[in-house]
């Protein structure tokens, strides 16, 4: 039973990235999100991924796959909306 609960949590936890993605798209801005933070977290997830992919622990594998996938979408949105604002002359950073 504990493994089933953990597996459900491994899928649900990364889903909290979806509201962040929606907020970025809705506002058409990622200015309040640090690019260094987003890329730093993403790099850490990438560095942990080989361990997860080779692990026999299903919960760890599923969590990593879902989290890496959704956080990759966050990073892409942060970069796209930061670049668009700079191109339009709105971002002074």
C-alpha cells in the first residue's frame, strides 16, 4: 500500500509545475522567475536522471521522468517568454 501511495505522489508532485507554466503563458512573462534558478534546478534534475533511469525503484524512476519532463517545459517557457520580452524591448536585464 505504501508503494502505491508513493507512486501516486511521484506522479502528482511534479504536476505542480503545470500552474507555473499556465501562469507564464497567461501573463506572457517569465520575468519573476530567475533564469539561473530554472536552469540550475533543471541541470540538477538532468544530473540525477541517470541514477533514476537505472534504478529498480519504480517510484524514483517515475518521479524523475515526470518531474524532468514537466520542469523541462517550465524552463522552455521561461526562456521563450524571457527572449520574447527582450526582443520586444521590454526587458532591461
